[in-house]
């Protein structure tokens, strides 16, 4: 098969680096200059992307378009593409929820073929190798998979259902990114009391991720009746230190859904998740 032409919407730090990897197996990697900042232009030039003056020209010339933009802009961008009756493969690779991806697919189909994408990891520069998870029609995911073969962007196809890739991306982001926020609050509270170095020392004794221990969720449910009030106390301590307490109050509210599982050692992971979803 001839090498495809790829269009990137828009070349931010992730988008430009991903497009540069795609260019390895593409005839050309295009980006649209209209309305973009000087920083975008410099980034696109750095990564060897070819500028075109209009979105219409980019879409006319591209076989595959990759959308990587701020999440809030994803649907408006898809509407702009749909208005030009794009008929190629549209990779919706933004951090948007599965329902939004399905809405975006509804805007573009049946003219275009929509592939759901989710990037997990840092931009593919300096030895970093993110994974682009894909879901959607097999013929289209195969083409995107081939586009990144042998590059720093790894690909993994999750199936034919649009929404799976975004579901995985947001599941991981919900833990990974909230964990960073929790770390900031914990260190901030400790610093207020002059024990931040001691906190880091305590934490350094454990390096595993709680996300890799789903079996512990049932134990968490059984202890929720104690942990919830403890987090309310911690939220009060954050507020006293002029730090935002809302995330801990929300966690305490979540734990309250398990209050009737008090000290239930027979609880399974499935039981705990069912109670969380249907209190």
C-alpha cells in the first residue's frame, strides 16, 4: 500500500512529537497554520511537519487525521472537520470520555472512519515511548498501527468498539493524575507542621502503586467506616493550612458508600465495586 499522508490537529507538545513519529511511515505530515501561535509554528518546524494554509487543504490531502488538542476543543474541531466532509480515517486521540468519543464519531460518520485513541505516557522525545491505545474498525486501526510501526510511539489495539481506548486512558489518568494532586496536598500539609522530610522518608519505604493491587479494594471497603472520618479530619487540617480540602472531602464521601460493609472480611472485589456503583 502507498504511504498515507497524515494531518495533525494541532501540533502541541504531544501532537507535534506524535506526528513526527507518524511521518516515518507517511508520505507527508501536514499541519494547518491558520489561527496557530508562533510557538506552534516553531514546534511544527522543529519536528519537520509541512505547513498548509487552510484546514480544507489539510483534509483534502490527508488520508489519516490525528486530533490531539485540549479536551474542551475536541468536539468543535470534529465539527469543523465534518463540515468539510472528510472521508479518511479520523483518530480521536484526545483525553475525552467514551460518550464524547461516540458523539464525535456520530458527527464524522459515515463519511469518515473514526478510530478512538488514547495516549498513555509522555511525548515521544528523549527516549520516551508512549503507547497509543486504539479501538475501532479493524481496517482503520490496522492502518494507524502500521503508521507507527518501528517508531517511539507503541500501539495496542483493544478491539473494534469506539470508546474502549478512551475508557482506558481516563481510567489510568484518574488514578495517576489525582495521585499527583494528593501527593502535593500531603506534602503541603506536612510542610505546614515541619515534618515534610519525615513524610517522604515514610513514603519511600513503599514503592508499589496501589493501582496494581486491586485486591486491596475489598479491604478498603471494609475499613471505609473508619477511613472516611479520618479523611474528613485530614480535610480540616488542609483547610487550616490554607490548602484546598475538597478532594479529601470527596474521597470521604466516596468511602461512605461502603459504610454498610463495616469490617466485612468476606467481601470480594466484585462485591466492593458493585456497592461503589450502586450504593
